[in-house]
C-alpha cells in the first residue's frame, strides 16, 4: 500500500481527547518508518446528531467506504439518552459494524507488568494473564428482530430477539481457532447451552469447526461460570470465543484484570484487511473535558490497526513498546495511578509515548 487512508471518527466525550493522542502517535510512527498515513476526520455519534440530525451522516459513511480502516474514539452521553433508539449515538456504531460486516471483535486483555498493582485483583492471581476475547459482533441480541415494545392486555411489553445462524457461528469460530492456533492453542467457547437454544446451536457448530483444528484444545464453558473463572484464575484462558452480548459483558469484566478500561484496545474485522479500531471504553461523560482520560486504549487500538489492516507488524510493536516504556518510567493517568508514580494528563501521556517512540526507533 503506497498510502494508508484512515477515517478518523473521534465521536463524543473523551473520544475526542483520546483520538487526538492516537493520531499524534500514528503520525510519529509514519514519520519514523516512512509510511504515508492519510487522516480524514468525520462526525459520528451525538456530535454528529447535533450538527446534522443523525448519528451517522451519509458523508461519514462515504468517507469510511473510501478508507482502508476506521479509527473511532467513543460515542454517547446523557444529553442524547432520551432520543429514539435509531437516533441515539450508539446506533451509529451498530450501523457501522453491520454495514461493513465487521463480525469479529478482537479484544486483547494484556496485563502490562508495571500496572499489576493498579488492578483490584491480587498480583498472584494476575501475573502472566494474556487473553484475547473473540466476540461475535454483528448478530445475536443486539440485532435480532423483533426488537420492539408492545401492549399486551394493557401491559407494556418489551422484546429483544437472540438469533444466530449456523454460518454466523461458523465464521467467528474459524477466526477464533485461527488465532488460537498462533498462540497457546487453547480455546474456551462460552455459551449458555443449558438454557438457550442459540447456545446449543453455537456449541454444535463450534464442535464441528473444531474438527478442522485438531491441534487446538477446545473447552466449553457456561457464561456464568466464565464470569467467575475470569476472576478466579485468568491464566487458565488463552482465547475466549463468545457471542455478542456475553462478549460485551465479559470483556468489561476482564478490563478490571488490567486495572482500567482505559488500557483496553479492540479491533472489529471481517477478514479481508478492512477494520474498525476503537478503545473498549465509552465516552466517559463523568471525566470528559477534564483532560484526565487515559489515551492508551486508543493508542493501542491504532497499533492493532497497523497490525491487522496494514500488516505493519514492526510499526505496531514499536507503539506497544513505547507504551510499556512510558509505564515502566512510572507515568500514569489518574485511572491507573498508584503510590509513588507520576500523574500525567491525557496530552502528557500522548506526548510521552510519542517521545518514547522517536527515541526507541532512532
Ligand atoms: P464508559 O466506558 O464511558 O465509562 C465507564 C467508567 O470508566 C467511567 O467511570 C469512566 O470515567 C471510566 N473510563 C472510561 N474510559 C476511560 C479512560 N480512557 N480513562 C479513564 N477512565 C475511563 O462507560 P459508561 O459510563 O457505561 O458509558 C458512557 C457513555 O458511553 C454511554 O453513553 C454509553 O452508551 C457510551 N458507550 C460507548 C461505547 C463506544 O463508543 N464503543 C462503549 C461503551 C459505552
């Protein structure tokens, strides 16, 4: 690729603040490695609604279609909470995932050794944790129809539908097995097959797909047990495969293993290089505008973009190494602060990582 076209959608709240820092780091990587990244920014979420009346304006979608990857900050906020669901900021995210068929959401849960004491869990439980959650992203409860409210004999009833097809399960299972094959060859598939019909199909299909990966050890786990095991003994996991809703909840739980949701990146991909990269966290209205948000999740998401969309492995590693170096030097945003460390703002953290990147490559 002569140039890499990146659609930048900062969105709402801290999305704006953390995206700015990720761009700074990407520009530094581009300069140092001689890569041409072309950034084009567009509106998304509540900010887009305020300016255009919709959370995902057609110009934004067009820009994404003409780009090689999307870097997104976060969307949402109290201000837009009472809008009808199709106009809420979150609708933009769901539409982007569905429109581009980004069915595989990869969420690495990596514990940076200098942060081990920032986690509420004990060091001996956490040490060595390195998990990747593979979450199905375009099916299940979040998209199933009917999704509506009705009146039933004068009573208001709300309905969401959990639905999965064999082909949807098969393609996400293949992504998870391939990732497991390149790691510790250990896969835990999480479902609720004792209760849910979708989960029974999920388990059958995952077992079928497993036939093609005899080198990968497969375990099945109920989601309630998985939630418990993640805190009891996170080291037992390598790759966790699960459906949309369970993955949403488990990955936030797993965030606490790393100390802060502000550390967790994610990639939403479809297998052909195109992808959307965003931090796992939301727009954090409680700290927006204060300059204290942790930009590392977004910076690490941009490293995932270099790796998965552009195959720039060396550049991706340079970013990850720079993050580790800055943490080793003791710099912390408030969410990961502990005694004796140096507290810094969002922009200070971004510029420290930029600096470390220049130093370590030159
Ligand atoms: P959140 O992730 O925004 O915040 C949860 C908590 O984590 C808050 O206390 C927040 O201050 C803290 N936090 C989050 N990111 C942080 C960071 N980078 N640095 C330091 N602290 C951080 O989740 P929420 O409060 O449940 O949701 C807020 C809004 O974000 C809602 O409107 C929600 O719908 C939206 N949301 C959007 C996305 C997304 O854009 N992908 C994801 C989740 C939630």
